[in-house]
């Protein structure tokens, strides 16, 4: 897990009362999936069996 991901996860854990939607991507095959952290864990790609990485934060609360 990269430092950036650890920082992101730490921020999520601090505000763990609300789950944040994030887009995760398989670095190998490019499969993407939306998960809510920290409620859900970063998934493992079903095809490649490697852990997917956070590719984008989907903050629905900020429209601008
Ligand atoms: Zn994959």
C-alpha cells in the first residue's frame, strides 16, 4: 500500500462516521469498482487476485 493510500485511509478512518465512496482500480487489468470506505475494504481483483488501488475519490458532497 502506498503512502498516499495510507494517508487517504487515515483521513477516512478519522471521519469514519460517514462512508466515502471511492473508485478503486486494478493496476493490472484496469477493472474499476466503487466501494465505500471505511465501511468496505479495498477489494481484490477477481481476475488478477491482486489488491486494487484507490484511483479517485468520489466526494458527492462537493458539487463545485
Ligand atoms: Zn485485475
